[in-house]
């Protein structure tokens, strides 16, 4: 009997340790959209993330749960051995389904194989990190004097920079010769964001009770371009098609409820619709 009790105690300790190394989180929401003059619609979304940790190794897996079965959305594995970090993207998003925003913007097409492995090495040159991925791209990144820089040399050379100056957060990205940027700051309690695409967002109010006003610019139509699996060639991995959309504005009022959920009402001018969304994060 003593041996049986001891065995049970050991089993309980092992089980508790295993659970302690696994973290679960997720979110769920339900939305009702009156769609203006069109028929109303109700949509649902439920997501779950599992994070398992063992020493210096972490596995993160994310899933969509609102369908008939779990649908994997991401699986990432990373491990650290001294100055070396190995990160593996183990899930391949083979296709990208057509998605439509409130402004009627849509994208569709096939995605390139986005699985891969990146090996990073912390080198004693300030705060710089040198990384190499399985496509042969070399990535240099680091933070100096408050400025975070990342430079990728490979299939498509890109450089990103982030800095906070006098209360303004700025991000700049140059990829393949095209530059995009965004600015974010707070003025008199109002959070303002401006992007190079002329999108403007203003959010204000008290914590748990906010209103966000957004101006979304027009989008020009673009055809899908065929790429190659290795990312080489004029079109690289390829691009998705984009439907044209006129500019529009949205107003969203969000309030945290005592039940732990958040209720958001959003009005969009493009189709004169009002959407009510209840969401919870755990």
C-alpha cells in the first residue's frame, strides 16, 4: 500500500509539472451586422493558443475553433543554446482565402511556402544580432541609441527602422525599393496614428470606454502576379489580387463590461452598416 501511495504521489507531481509548463490562452467573439440596406448577418470567431515550455525551448501553436474541427493557424518552435537561437515556422499556409474588409477590399490567391528555419547568433557588436534563414537571407538587427534597425539581404532586400522621438513613435520600412511608414502619438489624451497610405486613426476616452474614429483611404485594383516557389524572378513569391475600394470612415465605441466581455459598436459609412460585437479574452 505504501508503494502504491508513493507511486501515486510521484505520478501527481509529474502531471502537475507537465501542466505548469503549458499555458493556454484564447479569445471568442460574436458579431451582428445589420449591413445597412442588405440582409443582416451574424458571424463567430473563437481562437486558442497553446504555449509549451521546457527549459530554453518553446512551442507555440494557434488554432481556430469555430468550425467543425480545430484548424491550425500557426505552429512555431524556438530553442536557445548559449548565444545561438533556432526558430522554426512549422506551419505552411498553403492558400489564402478571399477576405473582405468593411470597405469591400479583398485579396485572394496562393501563398508561397512560408515554413522555414532561422538561426540567430548574438555577436559582441553592441546589441546586434546576425541571423540566417533557410532561404539564404542574412538578417542584421539591433538597437542603438533608441533606434531599432533590421536589414535583410537576400531575395528581396528590406530595411526597417523604429524610433520614439519626443513622444512620437515612428516606423519606416523599405522593401524592394518601396517605402512605407507610420506615425503614432498622443495629444491631449487622444491617440493618433497616420500611415503612408493616408490612413488616419484617432482613439480617445477613458480606459474601458473608448471611441475610435478611422479614415480609410481608397484602394486601387491590382492583379495577381505569379511567383516562384524559390522566390526568385521578377515577381518573387508572387502577389495577391486586390479589388478596388472607395475611401470610407468608421466610428467604433468600445466598452468593457463587468462580465469580463467587451462590447463594441462600429458604424461604417461605405455601406451604412452598424456592427455589434461581443468579445472575451482569456
